[in-house]
C-alpha cells in the first residue's frame, strides 16, 4: 500500500495532523496500538491556549469547544497567606480555555470518521524502515493478524513517550535531555461543582495542590505526593482533607466543596526533550519528542503547535517536492519546546515542596514578586496563555 503520509499514533497529535493534511488535500493513514474506545476514554490534560483554540476553530473543530469549553481570563496563584488572580486578558490580551483532552479527542475522532480517514486501531509489531530514503516504510500486524506494509513519502511519529518512533532515531544522531522530579501528582476526578471560577495553583508547606475542572458539574483536583505513592494509600476522606487544607487560605471566605471521586491515579512528573525531531523522512511530533510536567498545562498545546508547523511543511514536501520547510521543522519546533520546557520546569519548581527550607523561602519570594510586579505577572501570563503559533518562526 502506498500513501503520502503514514502517521503512527492516534492521540491528539496524530489525529490533528491527519485533519490538517486532509484540509490541504493530502491523504494519510494512522496506525494506532490501542483500541478506539481506549484512546477515547483516557483522562488527560484540560487547558487549551489561546492559539490552540484559534487553530482548532479555523479548521472546523471549534463547534463543541465553543459550546462546552469554559473560557478563563486567568488563574489564581496562592500561598496560605494570599490568593492572587493573574489576569491574562488584562496583562497580555489572551485567555485560555478549559476543555478536556478527552473532549478534543472525541471531536477529532468524529471529524476524521466523517471524512473517511483510515485508522488502523489495535496494531501490533509496529516498525519503520528506509527512513533516510524518499520511500520510508511502516509495517505492522493489523487487528485481524494480517501483516501490513505501507510505503510513504513521510512518516510522522505521534506515538507518545513509549512508542517506537523516538527509538528509531539512531543514538549517534540524537541528543536527549531528561529530568525526573522527586514528587508526583495524585489526580482525582470528582462529581462536584468546582469551588472556584478559575484554576487555583496552591503552594503549601504540606505540598502543592491544584483545583481544576472539566465542566460546571465536574472538578479535577491534584495533590503533590511522594514518587512511590500508591492510590490505595489515599482514602477519599484523606484526599478531601488534604485538598481542603492545602487549597484553603487565611484571607478566608472560601470553602472547598467535596463530592464523589470517580477516578484517582498517580502521575509521574518528567521533563524530556529529544533533538532532532526529524531523521530523514521520519518526523516526531507531540509527546514522542518531548514531555513536560503538567504544572504549566503545556503538553497538549505543544503537540498542537508541532503539528500546526509540520502540516504545511509536509504539504510542501509531498506536493511540491520542496524540502525546505521540512528541513527547518525540527529547529523551529524546538524553540517553542524549550520555552515551554523552561516554563513548566520553572512553575513546577516554584510550587512544589522540596523539603529544603531555603527552597521554600525562594518560592514564597517568587510568589510575592508575581503579586507585586506587573512585569513579572505579564511574563507569567505570556507563557501560560501561550505565544502565537507564528511567534517562534522569526526568532
Ligand atoms: N504503535 C502505534 N501507536 C502507538 C504505539 C505503537 N507502537 N505506541 C504508542 N502508540 C499510541 C498511543 O496508544 C497513543 O494513542 O500513540 C498515541 C500517542 O498519543 P498521546 O500519548 O496522547 O500523545 P500526543 O498525541 O503527542 O499528545 C500529547 O498527550 O500525554 C498527553 O500531556 C500530553 O496532552 C498531551 C498529549
Ligand atoms: C487539568 O485540568 O487536568 C490540568 C489543568 C492545568 C494543569 C494541569 C492539569 O496545569
């Protein structure tokens, strides 16, 4: 079988890339290890940057986002002494949207199904070959046990942090940067109305806590926990008590509403960057090339930014045999990746308890700086609400 672009992975990066390519008349095939139901049920991130929303709306994926997404002007940052609101709209003229990745995945699956996109779910033994030729190949065993072989002009690895694509770039060519943080998040989904109008990121001597949401009826909350934590060590009562303690503040007048917890899991925190994001005719996008800790809400937005940059480069390569934009893809994408890697690392370090009292004083000083300096708050807002998709091209 021959197709212009073979995409490995049907997460948001792979699905959106196929959608963008189709909008330009370029056909693709998607090969995915899991089932459609599994991919649709995964609970992941929940914040879309201004430019992610603009892009999704401009390619016909904005309808449910407009009706169900919650537009937020900013976020709250707090310590037990103070809760401050950072207003992104006032500071940088941009806002963010609460819209679960699960919802976006549904929009993408529906849009691709309507367009007749070929998605090979439940593929096994996925491999790739001939990457440094102009006829790279993907092979796999399909859900019926038949061996399949695809010849393409380009292969895009959108297969997340455990997929085979990043491994296909030889060690002699690639450079990897990695940081594992000494804490994790215990994340819960609860059937209770959010106790806040916008997200709360809370510094607390017991550990970081966060209040996010999925809808007016569903709250998403997180607690900093040690790395070896088991969900079974945290009863629902213990979770609500810790959240109430860490999210509370002395200025008063606020109470956390508790409700039934429907899902709980422990999330490790990691930074990872791989350079280059391209090897011959193999391109990496999304988590396949980089991981950020969830504190800055950048993972999903970076995946969207990658494919927004890659789609026109692949169109130029496949249709016009112009390899210029494809050659620039990795360097250009990595500028945004490093900006977001720094911001996520910085925000993680500012808010999580390390156990060192010196760190704690520096963190409180940083939070005070953000609440007293418009310049500092604007820098935070610019990074959190996100740079325009074109911002990294000219620098
Ligand atoms: N073959 C085919 N598909 C694979 C393979 C494989 N060997 N290994 C993994 N996959 C699939 C996974 O099952 C998953 O559906 O690749 C897909 C990768 O999707 P995501 O992990 O969602 O990654 P991405 O599309 O880059 O989206 C990034 O996901 O982890 C979050 O915070 C991150 O929100 C960000 C987003
Ligand atoms: C979420 O809603 O799941 C969420 C929001 C912001 C973050 C991380 C996770 O920084």
